[in-house]
C-alpha cells in the first residue's frame, strides 16, 4: 500500500511536469521516450489497378529472408492469382513503410531478433496501427501430433502499451517502465475480436486474463468483454480463464479451446504454446492487422525463433493461404491449403518434421500439382 501511494505521487509529479508550459525539453525526454499514437493512420487510395492487388514483400538480408522471398514469389506466380509483388530490399526502411502504407498489404519473411530489427518491427505496428494479432494453430492429418483434433484461433491484442517506451526514474539509479493502456483501445480491440470470431464460425471464446493480480488493466478488459458480448450471446459463448489455468490446460487438454482472446502481454507466448502443442511454430502463420493495413508473417518469424537454420516451407504456404483469403481469393486459398495437406498426408516432409525432403522440394511439389490442376481445368 505504501509503495502504491508512493508510485502514485511520482506519477502525479510526472503528469504535472508534462502539463507545465515552461518545462525544459531535455528534462521531458528523461521521462518520456518514443511516441504514442494519437492520430489515425493516413490511409492512401488502395493500389489495385485492373483487378490486380499489389503486395509489399520485405526480403531481408539473412539466409532465411532470402529463402522465404523465393518461396513467396514462386507460390504467387504458380497460383495464377491476380497479385503482383513489390520487392523491398533489406535496408530500405522508409521505402518499406511507404510501400506498405500504399499497398495496405505486406508479407514479411525475414527472421531477425536483434534490437534494431525489433525496434523497426514495433514502429511499423505503431505507425500503421496494427492492433490485432491473429494466428490459427491446428493439428494436421498425417503429421504425428500428441493431440489430434486441435483447432485454436488466437485473436490477440498487438500494440497497446508496450510500444510507447515510457519510463521514469523515481529515485536515482532506479528506472521504471510504464505500459499505458486506454479503455478506447481495449474496446476497439474487442469489437474487432468478437466480429472476427463470429466470421470464423467459432462457438466459444475464452478471454485469458490475470484480473486478480491486475484489477485495473485486465479487470477493464474483462468488464468490457462482458458488456460487448451482449449482441453475440446467441451465437458465441464467452468465458474467462486465469492465465496460469489456461497454460496448464493448453498443454494437457488443448482440444477444449476454440478461440482465445488475450492482451498483448499474453498473446505472443500463448501463440507459442499453442503452436508447440500442434507440432511447432514452423507449421503456422500470423497476421498483424489493423482497420486498413495487414502484415503477414510465418509464425516462426513473428515469434523471432532463431534456432532454425532455414525457414519452413509449411509456414510460408500458411502465410500465402491467409494472404489469399484476406484479398478475397477464397478458392485459391482453399486449393493451396489442400495441396499442403496432401503433401503431409503423402509423407512429403522436411527434416525438422521427421522427413528427408527439403523445403524447395515441398514447394515444387505443391506448385506442380497446382499447375496440373490449372491445365486440367482449362481442358
């Protein structure tokens, strides 16, 4: 109690200092680093000409990034989908941002976890207001999994609080970081999440929280979820589960879960647990999405898992499947997904999943089948 009151006094001092008109700019910088998004995203006209969508592709400088870029371009060309790729080379940060801003859709396949790369990725999320993280993890037929029948859709918060980089020093030698959360952003996220869960045909939503330990932040999300769930009561069940209980149940009975909601403090590592239960992050994809822009990534890249020497072909295929569905090419999305399931069922697998095939062979096998289908349909 004493510490809470002391922190409150320090916070009030900071607020007072920021509100003061005669504050020295160098002193202000010691208390606030980074920018909090206040204005809406500057939305440019959609770059779709002659029915063709343009997608930004960040190739990256690593072996994984270059390999993933080749996979993406090969799949897009062979699928005969009206999608063109604008390739952005590594180091062209401003060009990449402007390209995503203009095209509204991007594929990011590079896998770097250093401080500079993470800062750039967080800046993209903040500047484009990509406030939702979505990933679907499921067990595959033909792939040995401890829990067959798992199908979990994660719709998590993506950029609230952790991107503000706010910090202050209550006493010399001690620095405390602040995670700023607003009720407006919570409502915005939940409004999108409920609509997305219904559109995906989900029947039960589990909101993961720690409201007992964080009664203001997580408690606000729980209260908002109860209020915003009212229009969806007939088609969507809502339950609340403590984080510790959810993690325990995920690793012992993942089939129980249908759709997960979580704040950005829990969404990323919950996605990691869900993917591990179903065979590994190499199999899946993720999308960071806002009202107008979306960045698609293999889940391996989103989680910055660097213990793999190569990028999984399955994660790339899952990413392109999500991209096609987002752009409205549902038939192409379904066809590509079915071909990936076929390769698994026939035993065509890469080394990390117990097979002997390379990622290039998996991609080529899928592409050849897609071309054969297109030839047969044309006849």
